[in-house]
């Protein structure tokens, strides 16, 4: 995900469908420092001490109030921003946030995994330099996606629908190519379809990416599936 490509995550779309780059651009252009924002807990929260670390007390508050006023004017959508309990947030009645839509899809009964996959385009703000405030949300969204894909895929598998499960796992790996558990289920599907060679190719891809990106080997479960292919 990049800041400009939402759950990549992030289009924020206003009532007039202006994309996130308008939101990001506003803050990058008009605030002294990059704006620390997150969709966690349905709030896009502002911490004046992070935006203006050199400012103290009333000075930080004045800077925040001034920039908030300018932002409201630039957005030109009355009521688009809310400030309950000192936390700046988007008004869900006037704004659309893909992280909200992503989690709503997975909260549905049954989960709408296909819809979630369409919304997810990589880790939350993955092209941004890591910051402590963004990592928990990035990890949580990623973990939710993997868990949901595995659950949906195993339903397909239990019904003997290995081709459907395989397609789902492949789609998930296009979005998260380090999800070892998904590689394992894909290998099992390929084995069940009689494609042991394909399963070995999947194993090698998993091993290579884990080594290059994370500096580790596949886990014992993955190695056990690989050994069963020999």
C-alpha cells in the first residue's frame, strides 16, 4: 500500500470522490512536517506533538487550529472532518475509506473475501518509511487478509473444490508474497490435483522469497509438505 493507494490501502474518497492524494497533498503542502495519520480505530488521529515537536503547549494548539481551519477550507466539504475528544477523523457519512470497507467486507457474515481482496492492494502505506504508528495497523490488516483467505480456501478444499482454492491462494500471494501459510495450502491443493511439480515450484518460490526478504528458511510445516512430495 502507498499513501496514494489505499489497503495498497488508500484511497480516501470524499463525497465528490476526490482521492487520497488530495488529502495527502494538503497535509504535505500545508503542514510543517509529514502528517501522522492512520485509519486505526476508525479515526484519522492527529498528535500535535508529532507534527510540531518543537512547539509547546499553546503554540502547538494554535498551529493545529490554524492548519485544521485551512484544511477544512481546502476540502470544501462541510462536515467532512470531525474532532471528537481531540481526535481528528473523517466523517463516515461524507467520506469513504478503503480500510473501513476492507474490514467491513471481512466482518460480514459470511465474510466477503473477494471484495476484501479487491480492496487490498498491498501493505498499509508500504511505500512509506516505517513509523511506529503505522506498523500495528499494517500488520493487523495483513493478518486479517491471510486468515480470511485461509478460511475461505479451506472451505473450498473440504468441498473438493481444489481449483477454486488454488485460484484464491494464488490471488492472495499476488498481494502478500511472504504469506507462508498460504504457500502451504497452495502446495497441498496442487498435490491434490496431481501437480506435484507445480507444488515443488511453489515451495521453491516460498523458500527463495523468505530467504531474500526475511533471511529465514521455511518452517517445519512447510518442509513436511515438501518432503511428502518426493
